[in-house]
C-alpha cells in the first residue's frame, strides 16, 4: 500500500507541527506521520483537559507498543501523541542563548528571526516576576532572585484562532498534564489545527520504521511505517505502509530522530552518520533544587498554599518553575539524609541537624531553572537499540531513592 | 572485600531484606502489620530498643546546650521508634555496624565509646555510605532520620505538644497542620485525577 504527498513530516510535535503549519499555509500537501494518537482538539471539544487525559492513555499504550511490534528494546516515556511533548509540559520555556548553538552548523543570529516567529506563533512571552503570586515572590527571594530566565506560554488574554478557542490562564496549575482552559502554548491546539485548517493530514498511530533512499544512498524517496489499527491488541492489527514524497522532514525529537537514522541506510552504513555525531551531545533538562531556610516569618509550606507541590507537577507560576516542600518532618528528614552530600551530612549529623530541623517551618525547596554548562553532556548519546536503564532505584523500604525526573 | 566482610554484608543484606518484607518472613516484622508504618511504636508489643540503639539515638539527637532542659532522642522514645521500624533482626544488624565502625574509629565497642567517639563512629558509617550495599545504607538512613522525630505518633498529646513546641513545629493557629496530607482542607488545591493503568504501575514499580 503506497501513498504520495508533497511533504511528509515524521513527528507532529513542536518542530514538525510548527513547520507543517507554515508549509500547509504556503500551499503544500502535508502529511504527518505521528506515532501516537491525534487528540483532534477543535472548537467544540469539551476542553483540552479531556484531551490530555486521553493523552495519558496514549502514554500508557506507547509504553509497550514498540517492543511488542518492532522487537526493539526501547520505550517512550512522554510526548507520544500529536503535539508531542508540548502537550505535557509545565509552560516553562527557557530562553536560548548564543552558546546553545556552538555545536550547530548555524549561528544564534541566523536562527533568531525564526525564534521570534515561533514565539509569535505560539503567543509566548516573558511574564514579569512582579506579576507572579505572593509565594512565587517568596521562592524568588529564597532563590536569591534567581528565578528564570524563562518565558511563559500562558495566555494573558483569550483568543480564537484556526477554529480553536484559547482561554486566558486561570492559574489552575495543571499544565504539566494539559491545560484545562487551553491557555498554554502547545502544538496540539495551536499549530496542528492551523496545519489542518490549510489541508494537512495527520496519520495517527503510525510508527516509521525506515527511511528508504535511492541507489546512491543520498536522497530519501520513501518511508516505511507501521499503522496500528487498534490499540493494545495483537500484531494482527498492524498494517505495513509506504509513503512517497518530494520532501521528508524528520522531526521525531531528540530520541526518535537519531534512532531512525541509525535504523536506515544501506550496506550497513547508517544514514547521515558520516560525522559520527548522530544522536550525540544530548543535553539534560536543567533543574537545580535549592534548599533554603527563609529569614522572614514562618511559611509552613507543608500546610498548603498557592504554589505548593502536590503529588504531581503543579510547581510553577506562569512559566516560572517553582517548588515547595510539602511533606511532614519524618519524610523531610529522611529525604534530607538521602539527598544531602555525604560530606555535608557528616558535618551535620547530631546537634547541627537538630538545630536545622528546628527551623523546619521556614524550610523551602525552590527549584529555579538554572543553566549549567558544566554537565558532561557530550557523554550522552542515543544507541541504536537502547536498553531500559532509567529505572527508578528503590531502597529496601520501597522508597524511591533516586527518581529520574522527566522534563518539565 | 575479605571473607569476613562478605559474610557480614550478606547477613546484613538478608536482615534488611527481611525488614523490607521481601523475604516473606513477616514473622520477624513488627507484630501487627495492619496500619504499621515507619516510626509507629506500640510499646509492649514492639521490640525494646537495644542499648546500642538508644545510645546511637541520643548522640544523633543530643540536647542543645543553648536551650535549657532540652530533650535528647530517647526522652521522647526515638529509640523505640527506631527499634520498631527495624524489628529485632534489623536491630542486630544496626548494632553490628555500630560496633564495627566504633572499632574502626576508637578500637572499642560502641557502648564503650564516649559520646564524641559514638558520633564519630556514625560519621564514619556515613562517610562510607556510598560504597556499602544499598540495603545497609538504608539501615543508616533509617537510624539517622527516624531517631529525631519517630515517636510523635505514640506520645501522649501533652508530650507531643511539648516536643513540637521544642522543635518549633507547633503552629498555634493550626495545631494539626504539621502532619496534614498534601492539600487537605485547601479548596483551591487538588491532586490531578489521573489513574495509571495496571501495566504502567508495574513499570513504575508503584
């Protein structure tokens, strides 16, 4: 079964959907191949919140589908749906800087106009710290005025665009799992509807397995993909397809893009890998917790307030990533003992620790986004067939002692 | 690692597995598992703390000389909390390691050491915590964190209040707030209503 399009975009996430919207508006026949579901957010949908709960189902299905049907030992954690990771993030958008482009073949200055255009498309701006909540101000103080720099993808004012209504931000703090009011910048409800508005097609549940080249191995002619016709069932419900196009855009994210290049090619040579740099130099999500004792009056954050950290990720305020400690003393101390540097704990154990715990009502854990270029990100890379490694290690008592955090 | 260390570590690992209930030997766990939690003590049925555990708790939570009549760990039963959390065999493992590190830093048993040597033995255990087996490290974590506050659940209300006031944890405007579950009673806060499927729970180990 073969098909044809002007442009095939592999991955309908932040990169693919943004480009697809522009190309479709320019008149191209665009087809998205998306591994996850299409949430189909349009005007009249109950809300984006409901769509996001479907997204959770997507994650659940996606966890097992790849291994079952491809035989490849890899799993996805987040972002496998039309809209990709933009569906489930906390609205925190870091400013890029010239240094981010040092390893890229173009400069920050060359890229800047496109950054500005994308920000305009997604209605992204920086929310002034002065307009954040009272508790965000406290955290900012605790962090030494070091919140950010970040931008916010939350609407100050409602707008209607390409058949989708976007409400203003109501500060419900559920953005990490989708915005209840559709007030968050994301590809699901902004650029994908735009692409569809101009005639683009989103093929959901389609997992690309290979890029096919011509005999020279330099031009991609078609891609093979598996289409899942039913979720959570046997391989009888998977169809093999091939699609031809004049142009292909590989936008599968930092993991799937290099893996797909690894899997494609001829004569044992992976595609686009003459440099040996495919899938390398991955950088982690910068996240640094600051444990502080406030000088001002007790905050007693464990009793609940406007920006507390609950079970999930409600730890932000208009694009600023925040975190409050929200645990009783026993849990807090156990956590402190485990996260504290060994040398620090050696110094603290005994009377200093007791004195520290006497200041418990003033404790605050803030997590401003911090930049660090000291991390050895050149050591991080994607393997063609990665193994499951990022598991949460648990102590004998069953408590997670080192949980790898997903990006916000 | 020599043979003696290997045997000792293996034994401690086994004990800790029992504590965690992974060996299925619930007979060694605190008597009534229903409602049991770390730090919850039922004096009379739970194991009594061994002298080494009491001594360790008292150096981990010493009286503050700057506060008149300040309490030490065992005053509010922190040693009972540690003992209840670890169980009989867990205590044996803790005592074994306390003595091992006491001999390492002072060449005598833990009880023979003075307070300074005792805290130094515990510090030595902490220094080596990144090299030892995770389960043994958990014994250390349990000892150091439970010792401080473990007894709050079983103290008389008046004693509990005294302890909380001493530690500045008592809020006269919200006396029950210290151990409130997240967001309880706050209408603008809620926990996101997402349930994970069975397979995902297994995957995440929940």
